[in-house]
């Protein structure tokens, strides 16, 4: 998954402003206690990050 696709999915799911805030501030245990932005900077694949976001926020399978 490309980062642009990941960011689009985040915005579609949470709204643009909330998606940006979540990416910067919300720590995900499934990402080793990092935020989305920290995980991206560390080179974690966007698809893996999206899967962790989906699990954390219980996003239904049809929107994953």
C-alpha cells in the first residue's frame, strides 16, 4: 500500500482533521508504542500500519 493510499483511507475513515491528529498523537501498541507518523518515519509498511489502525479502532472488514 502506498502512503498516499493510506492517508486517503485515514481521511475517509476519520475525516481529514481527525486523521491527521490521530496520526500524530495516538500511540498504537501494535506499532511498538509508536504513533502512525513515528512508524512511517521508522519505515514500517503503510499496509501494516493500516491493519493496526483498523484493529485499534475496530474498523469493519468491508472498510479495511
